[in-house]
C-alpha cells in the first residue's frame, strides 16, 4: 500500500441499479478513477487529504458502443482534516 496526498472529487451517479458515488483522485503521482463503496459515505464535493491506496489497476467498460479504458485506484483508507469539504 502507498500513501498519497491529493484531492478526491466525489460525485453521485444514477445507474441502472440505483444511485452510487464515484470519484477522481488527483495527486502528484497522477489521476485515478475511484469506484468503490467507501465513497457512498461522502456527499458530492472535493476532499483534500491523505489516501491509502491498496491497488492501482487498469479497467475498461463499454459505453454506447465505445470501449472506455481508465486507471483506477482501490482505496483502503481516507484521512481528511476536519472541515475540508468543498461542495
């Protein structure tokens, strides 16, 4: 696991199986998409802090006939200073 400082932008998406939260982690190392249940506890907004990344991997899916490939990060822990939420 690695510890990364950065900004996590969380937004809510309505999918075929209901609403869920997704995020994008931007850091000095790079930008990663985050699709994990850990984000469901956060409201939409930007969160700056420390992130413990368990796994970084490529993922792809089909959307309207196109194949989308992205780099995802699996977060083990999110460490935020108090009062840092920016809607």
